[in-house]
């Protein structure tokens, strides 16, 4: 059931009043809320799995591993590490400034809005919330209307574990989201596509609201011809099969040396047969496409490609099922290279050199992730130096998301801002600078007051005459 549009400003105001009351400031209180989130994920896991099976056809193991388990682990670890994260800092300064007590306070940003997508709705709703809770913020959660069962479930279970004047679910579609975006927030965290991100950024700009945008794009894979092609195919296919390719870090297309393309195709065919001996159409280990519209979009792309389909995936529109489909000899300008695929289709683009592969990637918007398979350290360094992407991952796909200490972020069209554990905490935290000037410092400050003597001017402008070392090129 959608939230009444007329109540949305009142919800925001109630959360803001709670924040201003100071309730969210104590560390122990924040830790309790994080443990409550972990309890919710753990206690309600069967309902969560059932909802995502109904909405997305997601395999239960995938939900427990990639969504429920991750939230429990990160909520608990964040609670444990929070006292260290939240410590007031005293930066090292010059001796003459030490009496001023330069200080960095960790202040919560305030009342925030989290808008999450449909593809991984559990972790992409609550991972930002972990940071917001840890920082001491209050928050509205706006889950996607494209996963109605899950979104309705959130509206039911969140109030069982959290005070509604602290963290509130707002359900609905465009009217409800539009009303949310009319309001002023202290931070907006959006995960989704670039088209909607531009709408959100425009709305946020009216209030000068800071943003985190976790977007997507076409994440390429570059395979060094000297690498183990069989192993590369296995790891790429596994990454592509997660949530039927409906994830922002899914391998979108593969760049491989022309003379290695057939070997790669055979390896994909081999590992597909091993993963799904009877095919993926009816496999309980392979998800469904989110909607009829998205299913039609994907099959339309396949009908328009000029490449050769070498692993033909069966489709069942009535059940929104589409098996992994691999297409070789895809060239620039093909329908499969126009937009982020966000589905189980994998184009192979043959190239004649590593430089051609790099130029191909650099000729497009910066991806969220660049995957590369190589054992050659020189090749790796060349890729690091010559390309731009939110992350660069060597010799695997998808698994980088399990490293809690690494930030997850885009660059350019793939987004900006950071998340995961402390990085999410930092997103919702303001570093509040402070000094406390003692009365005893007045004799040392006298030089700053006008009128300025020649000696005072010389002292005040000393930095202008700083000695600059010679360059060594």
C-alpha cells in the first residue's frame, strides 16, 4: 500500500524533530539500533526470501548470502567498530597552534533520504541505513515499487524493530517519490540509473542537498591473451549469472584477443553446462527478470544484434525467464553495446591488442567496475594508469563486494560518493572543525590587528616567500 502523499511532509518533520531532540547522539543507542537491524534481518529472513522469490525469482541461497547475511554481518561489525569511528580527533599541528586545541568532531548530517533500487533491494536499502544509523541520523527509506512484495514487507517489519519517528518506510511510485524530493533533506542517498539520478540531482540542487549517487553503466571485462581462458570464462559467467545479470557490477561485455575468441566461447559453453546441466530456464539457482517490460527490452536487444549467438538462451515471457545468452563478434555500434544490459546477455567484442581494448573502454562513459584477467603485473599497471572506473578488479568478478574495508563507488556517469562500513558512516557524517582560542594567546595575536607596522606585514606575509624546491623530472 502506498504512503499517503499528504502525510510525507509530516513524516519528514517528525524525523527531524527526533533528530533535533538529541536522541540519536549516544553511541550505545546507535549500537542498539544497529543490533536491531541485524535482528530484523535474521529473524525475518524467511519472509524476506519469500518476498524476493515472488518479486524476482531470486534463489534463496543467493538472498541469504548476498543480502541478508551481508546486512547482519555489516550491522554487527559497524556496531563494534563505531566507538572508534566516532572518536573526536585531534590533528597534529604546528607547536604554536597546539594551545588552540584544533579538534575534529564527528557530527551526524541530520535527517536523510535513502532511495533504493529493485535488483538487490535488501542490501541496497539497509547498507546505506547502517551508515546513517551509525552516524546518528534519522532516515526515510523509499524502496522500489518494482518489488512490491518486498516493499510492502518492509513497511510491515521495520516498525516492529524501530521507532517510526526515527526510521520510516515510505512506499509508492512517482507521486510519492516526487513529494519526497520536494522536501529539504540533509543528505540523499540514491542507488539506481543515471536517468533518474539526474532528476534527483536537479531536485536536490534546489535545496543544496548533498548527494550520494550509486549508479551503473557498462562494466567491461578485458582478458589478457596469456591468461587462463578457461578459468576466466568460469569466473565471468558466475558473475554474470548472479541475479540473472541484474546488478550494476555485472560483467557487461568482454574484450578478448581475436585469436582467443573461439577458445573463450567453448569455455563459456562448457561452464554453462556445468552450472546448469538442464539449462537455467527452470533452475532454482537462477533468477527471473524483474518485469515484463525489462524482459521485452532484453529480447528486443537480442533480436537487433548483428553478432552471432553462440550460447542461445531460451526465453519464457510468461514467467519472465531468460537464460544466459552469449553473443560473439559484436562490434562497435551494435545494439548490445548501446546501453547497460542489466540482464543475462554477454557480448564478446574481439580486439587485436591491449591498446585497442583500452581505447574501446576509454571511448565510453566511465564504468562502475573494470574487470581484467591477467597475471602480468605490467599489464595490470597499464590498466590502472590508462583507464578510469569506480573500481578495478583483477582475475575475478563480483567478489569485490564482499570486502568490507573497500569503498564501493562510481566515477563520472557511474556515480559519486562512497559506501560500505566506515565509508558509509563517513558519508552521513560531517567533520566539524573547531578551535578554542585561549585568552593567554592574545599577546601572540596582537600582530594581526591593524594598523600594521612594517614588521607586522613582514611577519604576516612570510608564507609568500616560501622556498620552493627545484623539480626533478
